C-alpha cells in the first residue's frame, strides 16, 4: 500500500508542477486577476470531483468492498480565521501545502524554508492547542470526528 | 504565462483540473482516503513533538498513508524537472526578483515567515486548498466554503498589497 500512496502523491505532484499550481508567477497572477489558469484548474477539479464523489458515496463502499468513510471537518471560529491566515501565507510564498513539497522536488531551494516555516507553524498550533481551544471553540482533542 | 520551471508552457487548465479530480476520486475509491495535504504537517510534527494534540488517534492512524503521499509529492516535482530538461537546485522565482527583490538569506526568511502563516493557518482552519478547496467544496461542506472564501480573500489582499502597492519594497 505504501508504494500506491507514493504513486498517488507523485501523480498529484507532477500535475501540480506542470499545471502551474506550484508556480510563483501563476499564483500571484491568480491573486492579481491577471491569470485565469488556476481558477480554471480549481473550478474544473471541483466540477468533476463533485459528481464522482456523489456516485462513490451513493455506492457506499470502495472498489475493494470496504465501507466508505469520509471524515467531515468541523465548523469553528478557526475555519474563517485560519483560512485568512493561510491565504496570507499562500500569497507570501506563492505556495500552498502541496506545492511546497512539489517545489522542493523541483529543486527550488527556498521552498525548504517554506516547509520549515509550515512545520514550525503547525507545531506551534499543536503546542498552543489547549489555549487556542477556548478562543476559537475548537473540538476537544480526544473526540473522533463524525462521519457521514 | 510560462512556468518558472524550464520556461515550460503549462498544461491546459481543463486538463490539469481533470487530472486533479481523477486522482482525488481514485484516492477515495481505491484506498478510502479523503484527499488532504496540510494534515500531513501534523504527521511530520508528530514524529518529533510529544503534545497530546499530535498523539491523538486521528494523526497516528493517518501516518501510514499521509507520509508516503507527501514523499510522493516531492517525487512528482522531481520527476517533472528531470523529464523536462534536468534537475538542478535553483533560486529562480520569476517576478519575485523585481517585486520583492531580496537576496538569498532574505528570501529564506521571507519564505519561512510565509510558511508560518501556512502551517498555523491551515491547522486552525483544518484544511488547505486540497482538503477544503477541492474535496470539501466537491462534497458540499459548509466549513470548506467558508475556509476557501477566506483563504482566497487573504491571498488576494496580500498579493495586491505586495505586487500593486509595493509593500515589500522597503525590505530591500
């Protein structure tokens, strides 16, 4: 199974690399409303994933017959605030999480600094979780996420 | 606009979007996994940090798939470079050189600070462009719509400030 996940990741990374989703210029072009490319990619991806997802969920089990489990994400005060902060970081670096790793693979040296920052940021979040929980009404750590 | 990588012409957006949809659906249909990348930062953190947050079951049970998936992303970028003219370490960043224009040390600091926003923000929002923007929106989840609207707004405002108002020019 590990090799399969590596293969899925590699396919995803290759597409992000060649479609411009991991490209600093095209990301800024999107946010400047000068380049349609990434809007087109996201819209196409959602328009095609939605019916496929509907069909898989209606089927209720995977290709191998396993019961389907789709973990849902909670709505908290952090949903909006965290999104906003992430958007700032996406603009600063020109990379969202997948493209950070793709750019490292491509040989972009500076992407290593973005990864270091992202890991420290995630580490800070996890370490401060008990305090952030109250501020953003985040779910308790032990509670498993609901499934549909 | 051409890519920074070997000055390539990017794939057509419809082809790129269709490929992303195909991989997202295959990941769920074959392996029962919900696409999501920023959650992988937690898996990496969990290798080093002992906090209760990183020791929870949701992180531990995801490691066997997320860590290989993240490694695959790096491999995908590497293959993309190798198959289009060769792999060489590079600092090229396109418009960044003229708009922000920092040296190597400054660029690393800039990227590190941006990374902090990405790591903290995606964990607070519980997802990024993949888990919220692609999977969540396709699954008609409200939190994903809120988060996606907010990260697009955050990106647009920041890029307008940096690339149109020249906020970063005082740094160099």
